[in-house]
C-alpha cells in the first residue's frame, strides 16, 4: 500500500510579495497500482484523469480565494485488506474529504470507518444500495443499484417482453449481488419470474458447469450483473454454447468496452446494459467534456473518468461554499446541496441518498455500445 501526495502547484503561480495560498487536502482513494479482476486496467488512471480535469475547471475560483488543492493518494491495489489500511491512513491525514472507493466492495468497507471518524467520503461510482444508509458523512455521486435494477427490469418486461429471467451474479462481488437483488425485486414486482439464480466467481474462466446446469432451465433473458471482464467471458461462453437469449448488464460492463468487445470479437450476441453516460450523448456539457478530455489525455473518456469529473466538481463546489475549510465545514456544505448539473446529467440531491438523475440504456453489438434510451427518474416507480 503506498501513499503519494500530489501538489497542484501549476494552478497558483506566486510572487515574492503574494501571500502563500492556503493548502486544502483532498484524499484520492483507489486502486492506482494493480490490474483488477473485473477491469482491464489499473482503475485509478481514468479516475485520476477525471479529477485532474475537474481541478482545472476550478482554477480561477480557487485562486480568487487563495486556495491550493493538494491531492493525497491512498492506493489499496486490488486488496480488501489494503482498503481498510488505506482508509485508516486517509483518516489520519490532513484530508478534509476523500474522493474514491470506486467499487461497491471498496466503499462498503471504507464507509463505516469514515462515518465513525467524521471524514466526508464521496464515491464517484460505487452503487451499493446500503451506502445510502450508512450515515451523514457518506455520499454517492452516481445512482444506486435499485435504480439500475428498476431500469433493467422495465427493459426486460416492456421492450424484450421477457417473462422468465436467469440471473448469474458473481458470489464474491458485493456490487454484483446487490444489483442482482435489485433486478429480481423489480422484475418480480412487474409480473416476471426468476427462473434461477446461479452464482459464479469473478475470476472464473470455465463456465461449462453453469452451462450444464441451465440446459433444463426455461428463461427469456439472462442477467449478468458482473464486472467487465467476467461478464464478457460469460457472454462468450454462453453464446458459444448456443444460448441466444438477450443478455442484460449494468455499469459494470463499462460504456466504451475495448476489452469487453475484444473478448467478444466475432461472437454474435444481443446485450443491453444500464450506464451513467456515453461519449455519444449529445449535450453541450458532454461534448465539451469529451473534447477537453481528449485534448488533455489523448484518449476517449469512459464512465470512470466522467463520474470522477462530476464528483470532483460537486466536492469542489461544496468546499468553496463551506463556512470553514474543515471536515465538518465541508460536510455541512455537502449536505446542504439540493441539486447539481454535471456531464452525466441533472442531480437531485438529498442527504443519505444516492442522487436522483437520468440513466442511459445501451445496446451492445459486436464492436461497441450505442445509446438506446435515456430514462428520467420520474419514469420509474417510486422516484419522486
């Protein structure tokens, strides 16, 4: 586990006579060093890029208040044990808030410690429903699994006319099981039947046993609520075994999917997923973000980078609105926020709840994801 401090010095040129800017420490907690079992690259790359780009947007506002942002990195690699170690180091640091814990499994481990220490935590992308119940100091910048489960259940029942669903979650993945549960509730509430729920493991590569088990199961759609690489391997194996039913997934599939489609190259399948954003979303904020991100980093942004960008903008806005540059001051400002307009859409914010905002449904063919529909929260039941 490593700790790294990054000073954003270039933002604030000084002269001999100028007062030294006040340093504001923000923690970044992520996997900066290892390839995860669910994602094809060190997760922290796109995450840190999104944070860095957002900081540039606030350069003039920070300079007016004579503030200098210091980013303190807390790297936990691909280990749950290191997540706890990184969290304790963040709590002991000068950070007045922490961005990160990007997977639900990471965030669920870190959240109780943050709540106890009264250190504001803002996760850009963790979507476990329980995170919204863990206390005042825990914040989410993306919608939760209950919303994705509702959207996928609606898709399965209305667009695909599915009556029976097969669910294949990774047993060793908090996000996967939480999303599966949310989908099952939504699908059943609308009259659908869960034909079977059969667990797999994140690092599984041989699915012959699963294929043998489902030969006698009657189903219309297959929910694969897992991370990118596991999901792609499963779709490939099931498709090669002759299963031609539509596959459903969520933001764990990603939204650019170079590795996802690399595994599925040449395989004929139909897939739908739920996501926060897609580069083809044609809004002014989205177009500007894509242009600036490509110019800065020479690559197409993905959902990780855009969620980090929005979360950083939200946090920096709260810091500038806070009455004191302390953990409690930032917490008060975060809880006072009612709405926020980001690249991923308009946020309606309430304390201790995931933000209410639009969701995008994507269709996967053999080479890319394309936008099928954008759903407003008010279109789904229970969203006020």
